[in-house]
């Protein structure tokens, strides 16, 4: 059972590092703000994106069939996977059929979700993640901590050490230019030796049967224009109806993610390369369950931009790993409980309900409202700790009874005024660990109000 | 016009001076204000923990108490947000609830939108830092949020500027959450405190002498941090500043 | 039941409310000076641009570029532009293009809002030529600029198999402590030659 609070506390304990992480992500948020403000029509754009996704989801089955028809007409092969296990089997099957053992993979959160890498490695294949951030975490044998900036939690000194150990760069080197150059050489070898390229899909177009992959590094494209086999893996919610809808999403995606107007490469694939093979794997893995929920359906709008993570004051100060889920942050705290509420029951509470995420989301997912709704779900499923449920029952009991409430308040204030400090501030008082409690007044507001001469005192006492 | 004053439970018990200041300002503006003593709590702590069943009776109680008023005003953005945005599931299409929902206002919102006050006698010659509480900002839209592309506005600052001599400090992150978040303050204590410390540091670098906002919950958390480090920075609710009287002596 | 049928059936069980698609015909920012906006945007994403009068000038200008002068192996998808010494048609295996220093190819049109250029790989034997070279030069007709991505998609049709992309600047990464490094896995530089009169390719 994950517990965000415990992991977050560990993260915060390294004060300078937590501060550095917070500043790094705030900087990305600030760049997003500048990019958004450069378009006066930004809020309309968000509204259009949200409506396009809602429309697409309302006719998803038809659009999936249209996409499949058109993709097959172009010469691609389309596969359908109910869940992660089936997805992995399908990908394995394609690779084995082509006798592939060396694979390069550009960033795909879907393949992370399905844990594709360890599965393929168990079957004797080499999978190299080619996005630099992904490659760094792969070399460190850890999961990415952010869906767009996988290595945002790692400092350049640590990258220098890692590359020194594994790539033979100079000891103590930290210059990003130098380190990127080393990674370039290392990954070029992998691109050259690869027998297949696996990619994700940013947007698949029903109208044309094609799909788009967005990168800055060019790693997707190198990965699929050298080897003859391209496998593209996508969640079924990545579909959009028309090619012109790409205009909306490509204007929003990079600006929301990193504050750039567009990624360096927005590659549009329509059918395989001449002489090559293209496979598209459509994956459900719980998305149809989310679709059926009125409360959570809008989370399928997600275009995996990461803006919610960058803006989340909790994510910035606890790091992606504290969520222990493939997708962390606000959107992850909605998607992961949908897969396994018991495992991820602390995530909807890893949130101060500030609402910043909802305001940055390019596709207008009501993130903080869905997080609150998830809390209700977790309570309904009996997953709240007893201390919380009993605590709330007790508090509600008191608050429903005016006299009991007044008496409890008086007693609490009296205790706070009279008890010695050591009885109030101790390990049972989490509030008091680093904060003072408010000083307790002698009378409450209502005490004072009742004592005033009749200038509006309400006689309705029950 | 008859206004029912709703004073949040913890303000009633721990910050009565804020309830008092709210009442003073409303009366000075000529409003006929009642405080129905039957009230206790809007139910937000239960709702935010996911305990709908425990929230329902309090929601029903609130509507029953306040349905006969023309307006319901509260010095709390989060409580009003609760009433307006999260009571729906308990009421269906109840006319009483619709009325309460439409007529519930946060204190500054009421002064700005309903009374439309454009002058307020009083001096407050201090450097004031406004903490923009999240519920007030992003649920009630008391001001423009930094995330949205929209013209800048702040109902709270507009009201405070009516006072003579007041100055506002400029923050690095004008609307970042303070980290209170209800039970979050205790359940995720480490992150909550770091968030609060960062807000305090922002105000310190900005030169804030008086930290203010529309939600006493945020201010309680920030003040808790300030008092622990023995900071001279004062913390006052907007009502106390607008009243030009912090009301503390009345409740000592 | 196949996975396909199961997934589709599950989706179809939900009767969801209709939501009309937006009309994007007149939507999107319009710039007073598309050329200025395009070149500024290109610069901000790490690309450079030069302006020439016609194709003849373009040919000269490309040869004078430092990336051309320093290149040992040059491949060009535009006959007559650049001193190409790689016979792309004679090569069947794209791996043989690993050591290409400079790649020259045409762009169809540019997008002012983001400095992107639409590249159409129609009839291009080796699309790897866009990515594998150390440096790339793109020829673009300076009159072929649109304001924004909506106008870009107004011009595009995808009724045939093929590859196309929006290319905006050289490859880059900020994955090491958010420090921007130009030249990640793909080309280290992008130079756009804007030809005032006449088509590029």
C-alpha cells in the first residue's frame, strides 16, 4: 500500500533538494504562463480542445472503427488489446515474428503503464529508451518521475556520475552540453543497431488513419526511419476526429508542457515506410471503465502534457516517485485509483484542493473536483483509515448539536489556555510539530453576540 | 434587505474577533445583519474527507437556518464555496437550496458585488500582503488567477485600496496555495509546512508587515508558522483591516 | 469475443450526450507581419534564417554557409542546391547515411506562430535524411507563410500514404537539469533559406 504522505515527508526532509525541485518545476510553469499569454485566444483554445475530446469520447466506438479502416487502407496493421498483459503479448508477438531482439523506444507513457520493458527483457530482448530523460532513468533502474520531464528529479552532478560509470565520460563532469554529446554518441549506436522502433502516439486521427508523434530530440524519428519495423502503442483515448483538430492540440500541447510554441518534430505517420511495416496497438486497460463514469469521464481528455504536475504545489515538493504510480501528480491521482483504489488510496488526499491544476489543464479536465469526488469514492469503498471515519463521525455528531458544539468549543478553549505547553505540543499533535496553535480566546463570537443588547440578536435558538 | 451572517465554526471559537469585525463593517455599510445562533458548521471538513453521509445533516441544517434571509454572508471563501458548489448532491431541485445557493456570498464579494461600496472611511498605513486563498480565488473567482489568460482584477485589493495610506506588497508567486488544505495540514504535515514556509518567505522578501486574506484557515496556518519563528509580521483577516480594528481586546 | 468486439461493445453500452465539434474556420491569431513573426519564432526555437531573392541566390547562399563549407558529406533532396556528394538514389539501406554531415531539403510552407515548417516526404526515398545529418538546411518560399496552425491544416490533406512533419528548429533537449542543449539526437542546427521569389523544391 503506497502512502504518499510518508514518501513526501522523506522528500521534504532534504530541504535544499526539495527547494531545488520546487523551483525547477515552477520555472516550467512560468514558461507555460508566458506561452499561454502570447495567444489572446488561449482560453477559447482550451474550450475547443475540451469540446473536441468530449465529442470524440461520445462517439468513440465509431471513431475507433473509422481510424482502423483508414489505417488499414494505408497499409498499417491495427491490433486491439483489452489490458496491459494483452498489449505486451501483442507487441512481443510482432517482434518475435520479425525476429527482433534489439529495440529502441521513444517516450510512451502507455508502454510504461503496461510495464512493457521488463516484459520484453524477460523474453530476451534489449529495449533502449531513447528520450534522454527516459534513458537516464533507465540507466539508473528507476521509473520516470514526470511524464514529460522524466529526469527532473535528478541533478546534473548525478547525471555526470551516471555517465562516468556507464558511458565512460570524465569523472566529475557536469556540463550539460558535454553530457548530452556523450548521450548522443551512445544513442546513435543504439539507433544504428536497432531492429525495430516502438513509439507512443500523441494523437491518432480517425478521419485519416494516421497518427502524430511529438518530440524535441528527434529520437522517435531516428528510431523508426532506420529499422524497417515501427510499432506504435496508444491508449484508445488518444483519438481525435479530424486532421484539422490537430491544429487545436498542437497549439496547446507544447505550450502547456514546457512553454514552447511547438515541439521540434511533430511527425505525421500515414501508413508504413515503403518496404517497412507499421503496427498500431490500441489499448483499453481500464479506459472503457473510466468512460462509463459520469464523474471521471473527462479525465480521458488528458493529452499527457504534464502541466498539472508543474503547477501542483504538492507535486513540486514531494516529487513524482512519492505517488508510486506510472502517471503521478493530479491526473495520476485520478487515473491510478481507477485501476487500483486500495493501492492508491492516499493519492486523492495528496492534494490541498487548490485548483491550480484545473486552471492550467489545456483540455479543461476538472482535476481538483475529480480528486474530491475520488475521496468520496474511497470513503464509500471502505478504504479510509478507521481514525478518519470515526473522527469525522464524532465531529459531525457534535456539529449537529448546537449545545454540544458550544460546550466542546468552550472546553477546548479552556484546555488550550490552562494546560501546560508539554501537554499540548507533543508527538500526538501533528499540527504543533512546526506551527503554533492559535491562542484561545475567553469567549466565542456567539458568546459575545448573545451578550449584546437587542440590535439584531436572533432568538431562533434550538 | 436582511442578511444572515454565517461565522465558520473555528472562527466562532478561535477567531471571534473576525466575526465581530465582519459584523462591524456590514453594519457600518447600513446592512441589517442577523446572526442565527442555531448555526454551527457548513460541513466542509467532512466533505473534504469524502464523508458525504456525515456532511448531509450539516448541509441540511445550514439551508434550514439560512433559507429565510435575503443574503447569507460569511467571512470565509471556502465555506461559501462549499455551500455554492458542493451542496448540490444533498438537495436535488429544492427551492430553498437554490435560494441559499444564489444568495450566499463571501464577505468581500458581498461588499463588492452587491453593496458595490466605493468608499470606506479609515486609515491603514501599512504594507499589506494579500494571500489569495484558493477557494476564494479559483472557486469564487474573487480575482484573476495567474494560470488563466484574463485581464487582471482583485475584488479584495479593490476594497482594501479604499483605505487611506494602505500599500500592497508584490509577491513572487501571487497565488500559490498556502498548504492548509483542511485535514491535509495534518495528514501531509511535511508538505503543508513547506508550502506555508514558502508563502511566508515570499511575504518576507516582499516586505509585508500585515498578512491578510479572506480565509482564516489559511491565515491560521501561516500565522502558526510565523508565531513559531517569532516573526513580527502581523496576520489579520480582511474584515479586521476594513473595520480598522482587529477586535482582539473585546475577546481577551 | 475478440478484444476488438469486447472493447467496442463496452463503449457502445454508454449512451453519451452529443457535443458538437467547434468550427475553426476563422479561429486563430493573425499577425501584422507574418514574415517577421516567423523569423522571430524560428530564432526563439534555436533556428536561423537567411533571406535571398531567388533560387540562384539560394544556391550561392547555401554553398557559403559554414555548415556547408565544413561538411564532408552532403546530401540534397533539391537538385542544384548544395554540392551534394551522396547519391541518395543509389543507396538502399538508410544506415549508410549515418555519416552525412549536411542534409538539404525543401519545406512546403511556414507557420508564423511557431516558426514551424511543413515538410512533405512525398517521393523521398530516405526520410532519415531529415534526422540523421549533423546539420540541416531547409529551402522555403518566403511567400508561403500562414499565420497559425489552423491555417496550416486548411492546406493539408492526408488522403495518401506518406510521411510529413512540422519541423521547428534543430533537435534539442533540456533533460539535464532543465539546461537547454541544442543538438540532441537529431540535427545540431537548422538553417532556413527563405526565397523571396519562386518555389523552393
